[in-house]
C-alpha cells in the first residue's frame, strides 16, 4: 500500500522536527563526570564534583564594584594588614567551643560535646595499626567527633573518608608529624581518585600531618597527575599540614575550607578545584625546574557561583626561575585573590595566564592586593588581572568569606 504526503503536510513536518531539535539542543546534558580533573598545560579535564556542595559566600566578576552577592565583612573578622597580628586576630575570632555554642551549627556543637579519641600506632600499641582501620571503625551516619590520633612514622595507605562519615579529625603530633603516603597516579586511578587522602565528609579537621604522593614527576610517557589529597566535604579545617606532590597536588574541590599554617608543593596547577577557600599563613612552594609552573587553577563556571581561592599572608617560594604563574583561566569565571603575600623571584612578570582562552579574559577574577617581594612587581602584569582596591578586596579578606563563625574551631590540642 502506498502512502502519499502532500507538500503542505511535508512542510509542517519539517517545521515540527526543526523546533523539536532546537528544544533538545537547548537542554544541557546531565554530566556525572567528576569535577576537578587534571588541568594540564595542554588541556583541562572535567571538574571534580559530580554533586556540588553548597557554599554560600561572596560572588564576583571583573567589575570595579564590590563582588556581586558579597556580604559586608564584620570589622573583627577582617584579616589584619600586619602579619604580626594574625595569630592574635585568629585567636580572638576563632574561639573554642565553650565560648561559641550559640553561634555554631547545632550539629557541630552536639558532635564536639561527645568527642572520642582513638589511637593509631604502627607498632600495634594503639587501638589500630593503620589509619584505614581507624576510619573504617567510624560508623556511617556518625554524629560525634572522632579524633584519630596518628603516631609518628610512615603510613603507606590510600585513604578515603566517605561522605557519610562526618566529624572526623586526623591528628598528628606537631613535633613528630606522621607521614601519610601513597603512589597513585591518574593513569592507574584517574586524576581525582589518585590521591593519598580523599575526603568527602563534612566537618573534617586535619592537623599536623604530612600527606604526599610519591609518584614520579609526570611526563608524556608515564604516570600523569597525582594527588596528595582531595578535599571535597563542606566546612573543613586544615591546620599545619604539608601536601607534597608535583602536578595537581591538592584538589581543593568543593565546599568552604580554611587552610592555616600549611605547606603545599607542586609544579602545575598544584592547587585546583572549585572550593570556597581561605588560605592563611601558608607556604606555596613551586618545583619549577623543567618548564611551566602554575600555582592555582580554579574551576568556577558561572557568575553567580560563590566559590574562589583567597590567599592571605602567604609566601610563594620555589626554584626554577621566573616561569611560574599565580593562576590560569581554567574555567570562564575562575576566581583567585592573593593579598599580603610575599612572592619570591619565581613568578613570570605577567603573573597570570589565560590558558589560551582569550574569551575568558572578561569574566575571570584574578586579583592582587598589597603583596611584597621581587615577584610582586606589577608593572608587567597581564591586562585582565586586577590590582584590587580596599573596597574590592574587603569581602574576600574575612572569615565571613567562608562563614567561619558557624563552624570553624581552633586547631585541636591533644
């Protein structure tokens, strides 16, 4: 039997199919790719959070006005201009639990009031011989602070703290910092799963640890990027920790985080992800021999995304000459701020790189404020970066940037 379609019907069919195709094309596909993959010199893979963690905070584009959506920093929470005042300021603003129960998250208060300590010693004299066993002992849905005290020594383990295990602290002695080490790399595990420590839970604390990935420096033939740590859980505090690696050392992935008194070492994009993080008094050490060095690669994708990296009273050190960039335009709305930072002679005069994305120049937010040292000379800075005014930098130089009054507690002392 023969079916005939006249010209009018055929025209209507074509119009209908074209409209359907337009609607389908306008609907973005749902991606389940992890969110902070390797931002290598040649390319940048995905982002490292399949499910973003909410972190309400300031939002900014490249406007000279204060960041859109930013809240005014309360005077006491503002980072002091003098580094000599930093410790006193922090102690005044980050008081212990007993003085702040009314303002802290209720779940955090309840967890801290029911804290327990378990000990890990490699010689078997503690509650556990491995950190893996100690983490496994924490039940899913945990509601109280579990401090895992780790004795001195080297622990070759690949560690994961899953999302359903909040309120975990990994603690080492400041005098004899234990070393957590593994040799995973992207070719074997995938970039974001290669870390020695993967942390996905809320209210995580780490203190006095060395976390390293011992994979060799990547080249085109073997290995690949290799994480020391991936910090993804919301409301995480990292005190006096060392992160050692080469490319992609620290995946500072998602959520609100504070890093204080830390040492972070690497080659390219050695701090990367899309967290809302405040780095205080931390050393960023560039292993620069052999080519390009990049400290930060931030993956903010939208103008209304509150995330960004803020470095205050930090120091940039390293080797290899002036071949390093503060950050590069990994995503259209990447946001990185350096303030009161001492910069050694390791920085390229342009300071920042667009990663061959000139179309991102109008949307990224790369800012500097009152830094010092030979690398802080700004006369040759790339045009799309900004020397920030007092008003522009104010929302970023505050504990309010990460809503610290709700969750940040002083470093533990055992």
